[in-house]
C-alpha cells in the first residue's frame, strides 16, 4: 500500500524537530537491514536522509553522486555493503550518535 504524501510529510516534519524520533528512525532502518528486510530498511534510511542530512550533503561526505545515492535507496536499488556501511557511518557522525549491535537469544 502506498503512503499518502501527507503521511510522508508528517514523518519528515517530526524527524526534523524530534531527535529521539530521528534516532529511532535510523535505528529501525539499520535493524531492518540486519534482519534481512532490506526494502523496509532502505525506505526508513531514505526517509531519514531526506529529513536530515539530505542527499546533496551526503554525496559530498561520501564522495558519491547524490543521484547515485538516491537510486541506491530507491525501490529497485541494490546497494553494495561497502556503500551502505559508509552511508550509515556518515549518518551516525552527522547525528552525533553511535549505533551498537547487541546479541539477544
């Protein structure tokens, strides 16, 4: 089911003004990637990028074309692990946080 523009705008607006929401959006995106839900993970990371750093600045930081980064997180994008982890690393620095992986049985 496609999300309405109003819903996406609401998410973006909240992410711009709520640091806890931003961190959870980022954390959930990475967690989705780790459990194999790549499509949802890409959507959440794309929403985070659009609401915060933007693809232009991310492109400058990663030395990658913003359009290439947009395609990478698009519906048919298939990012290489090296590129994906570099983006996540740059996002963490930008947000001023460090994500931590925890094993749970």
